[in-house]
C-alpha cells in the first residue's frame, strides 16, 4: 500500500494518509477520513466545554446548581445525584430507526430530549466543599477548577493533579504552594514557572530541574541561589531578591520582562517537551512508543493524532482522558474502554460503542445517549443481539450510501465524527475556541452554536490597575470589591482562601480576571501542530546567536540533525536537537 494525498472536505487543503494509517482503518473497519487531521481535531475539541459554568436548576429535583450547561439548552439537566440515580432510565427515550430519514438527523433529535449530568464528573467524584469543578474529582476546598484531580485548597486550575494550596495552575502534577505556573511537577513554593520539576522556593523558571532559590533561570540542573542564570552567594542572593521587589506588581512585571528578554529567548531548548519516547512525534509527550502527532500524551503505544491522551494503545484521533484501547475519533471517553468510535463521553469499561454520548459501562451501542449498564441498543431502543447487529449493518449501509449534508454543505458519511453543528455546546465555550478561535460571524455561518453571553450585571468598583502594588497594603475589604480585568474588562472577585494565599506567599494581587490569566498561560504554549526544522546549533541562520559551552560532535560546523517540532520556523526561540541540547543542559 502506498501513501495517498487527499483533499480535506472541510478546509480543502491536502493531507497524506500513510500506509500504516490505511492498515489501522482496515483493522478497525472504518473508511479512511475525508477531513484533514487538523479539521478532525477542531471538530473533536468542539464537543468539550471544560471551563464555562452557569447557574441553573436541576430539572428533576429542582434545586439550584452550577453546571456546564446553560439554562436554555434544549435538554433537561440533572444534578449529579439525580442523573446518577435510578429515578430515570435513558432506555425510556428509545425510538425506532426511521429508514426514510438520515441516521444523524435522528440522533440529533434524540439527543435534544435526554437528560445530561450537571458536570462531566464521575459518579464517584468526591467533591468536598468544591461546588465549582468540572471534569474533576477527589477535591477538597477547591474553586473554579477544571480537569483537576486529587487536590486540596486550589483555585483557577486546569489539568492539575495532586495540587495543594496552589492557584492558577495549568498542566501540572504534585504542586504545593505554587502559583501561575504550567508543566511543573513535584514543586514547592514555585511561581510564574514553566516546564520544570523538583524545584523549591523559586520564581520564573523554565526547564529547570532540582533547583532551589533560583529566580529567572532556564535550563539549570541541581542549582541554588541563581538569578538570571548567574550564581550568587546566599547573602548576595537574598539582597538582590529584595531589590527586585518581586512582592509588587511592578517588580513582577519588570522581572518577567527581563527574564524573557535576557534568558528565555537566549538559551537553547530541546525541540519538544517531554522524555522517554521511542519512535514518536509531537510535543508535551512522555513514555510513548510508536506515537505520532501526539500532544499532551503519556504512556501510549501505537497512537496517532491525539491530544491529551493518558494511556492507550491502538488509538487514532483521541481527545481528553485515557485508558482507551483500539478506538478512533473519540472525545472524553476512556477508563478501560475498548473499540469506541465517533463517540464522546462514554466510559467505565465500555465496549463496541459508535455514534453515542454519555453512556456509561455499556456495550454494543449505536446512536445512544445517556445509558448506563445497557447493551445492544440503537437510538436508545433495546434489541436482541441478533436484531442489533442486523439493524446496525442497515444503518451503516444507509450512512455509507447517503450523506448527511451539514449546514455548511459538508457531506457526512459513515466514518466521520459528528459534525460540529451536532455539538450541543456553544463553539465559544468549548476547547475548540482556545485552539481554533472563530469570530461569532464565522461560527454562525458554519452553523455552530454561539453564546452571546450575559456575563452577570456587576458594576466594577475598582480597576485591576488600581489595586495596591503590594499585598501588605491590602485589607480584607478587597473581598467585597468587584474588580475590572485589565485585559477583558470583565468583573472578577478575590476569594478568601486566595487572599490568604497571596498574603502567605507575599504575592501581589492579580490585575487580570481568572479567565484572562488562563489565556495568558495558554499563550505561552506551543500550538498543536508540527513543522519540519533543522537543529539551530551553530546555524548561520539562527536569529539569536547562542555561544555553546561544550564541544559538540559536529564541531564548529552546523548541526545537520532534523526533527519535527511545534516551534514554528519563524519563532524566536533557539531550538536544538536532543544531542546538542544535552551537551548544553546537563
Ligand atoms: Zn482540513
Ligand atoms: Zn437533582
Ligand atoms: Zn479578563
Ligand atoms: Zn543539533
Ligand atoms: Zn550542537
């Protein structure tokens, strides 16, 4: 089998299907995709709202809840207790497949009727005094945390595991008393830092390991008392640190600029974030084998085109979560599930599920919504095993012969994920908006839902820029203020545990709202895309000349190593191959 170049139905650009890809599609009995990998990724991301919460009622018990679903969604929303109870059964909504109508049309109608849970959380998700937590579990005293697990006294975190007394974190694990950092692991009292591990009492680190008392450093290992990569005595360090006034907004802003100008962009970095991979491509990727175009992917084998995949094998086109096997085009499904296709939100050891959503611990489903412990169902109607397979074949035949034409004119046959217009989420509240932003006009023109949003009617009592420079000048009355974000101008508040945290950490109050802070962190991340590049070591074309400190195998000549990297060629960072990087960062 040869590789083939095809034209994406959606964006009309060319994409390549490799012989190994054909083999995979054959193995799992699906036709090759008609969308390019990027459009497929965008489509999947449009089926997950992680961070937007709304006040509403439970439509079963009536109580006030906070939910990832707005008041005006077409289907009922039940609180966690009601949704996971036996007070209702999804099979009661079952309907006959109507051959005269397209399957996706019938699925679209069905999904408008069936209750959804308040949050995308496990049944057993333990949320102690943590009512604002989506895609999360095992929390105590957490506030506005998303995809956060096993954490205590944390707020404004996203993809955090094992956090304690930490605020404003992204993609991190084992962080205690940490602030405004991302990709950090096993750190204590670390702020404003990126991609570092086992560090203590430090600020503004990039790619540091086993360091303590370091400020504004990059690529250091086992160091102490360094400022902007230069060593100091303990006394000098303490003195300099005081002079930097890192407990004031102005001091933090000034030092941040210095760190980026003098260190971050002037020291070489490895072409990808991660370690322990063999035969791979991607970024933020660790412990993988035969894993390609993997982003935020860990512990995988034979996985391709995946974003946020924690554990899996024989999987293509996956987004969010892990422990998934032999599956394709899946969102937020996992937890020891197998042979899942064109599906979102199905977990708990599920098997053989297609075109379904919110089905837990089920097997052999096609086009079902909101079922638990069921099997052999189509459009929520129960069949015998025999009937099920016959009808399934019939539907697949219909879907193969006759397309569903979406509002934007794109034709959907069996083998593609749901069209975005079937996402009952507003495009601008989903993860797609973070990575593939659209304007309201663009989204509506494509037939996607858009939230015009009334985001509360608070009038700000103070501007972010008017906040005191240092936390020592802030009294408890700040808890009553409504502050206007410096960036998006929307109002936000400071909560009590947050104020206590800033006081203990001697950190200035943020002038940005939690959402804008999150987006600033996202800006520091590389795109979910790869470019072919050459190592910049000794390159005449390098934009910034870095003087190597060690002798490299290629000597004085340019390094000829090539790689795929998420650092686009026009970016300012100095990007090295693994060998050259390891010579410089030891
Ligand atoms: Zn495309
Ligand atoms: Zn309820
Ligand atoms: Zn804002
Ligand atoms: Zn090199
Ligand atoms: Zn080199």
